[in-house]
C-alpha cells in the first residue's frame, strides 16, 4: 500500500517526436512519438515503428521537450497581426491571360 508520502517516480524513457519523409523533396511530416534514452535509440525505434514497410526514406527525431508550440487559445492574439496586411492576399493582383485561376 502506498501512502501520500511516497514519491512518484517516472520510470519512462524520454519522449521523442518522429517526423517522416515519404519521398525525395517531400516535406517531413509528424508521424508520432517514441520513447528512447538517446537520439540513436530514438531513430532505431522510429525506424522499427514508422518505416518498417518502406513508407519513409528519411526520419527525424526531436526530443518532445525541445518543441515549443502555440495553443488554440493563442489563435486570436498570436495570429491577428497577419490579417491587417492586405498585400498578402491575392485580391489585388490580376492573373495574366492564359493562366488558369482557381
């Protein structure tokens, strides 16, 4: 029986995020996560889990704690500055003749 004074010990290895590239010149995409003690082991685990059927030609592994991300709550204030730059939107440009517009 454990008591409230017993320390909780984390026995899992560090978490690594895995990014795979499916073909040459394609972007790397997040595929999932693996646990490993170091980068070399993370690459081996990622290969075994995410590239065992030849789905990838390149793998990246990144320690999860090295990734900084925005949160959904940041959507307004974090991304708003781009909305006031109308020149970034194509409504002011005319497509040349012969160019198909989508």
